[in-house]
C-alpha cells in the first residue's frame, strides 16, 4: 500500500492548524475573563 505523502502532509497541516486555532481562541477567551 502506497502512502500519499501530499495527502498525509495536508492532513497533518490541517490538524496542526485547527489545534493551534482552537488554542489561540481558548487563550483569548481566558484572558478576557479576568
């Protein structure tokens, strides 16, 4: 079974982007509470 490097990197990039976006959003809301 051949692994599509482009697809794999795209998925990894998407996961990294979504997690970092959620993290920034969480930090923003936490800082606004205080």
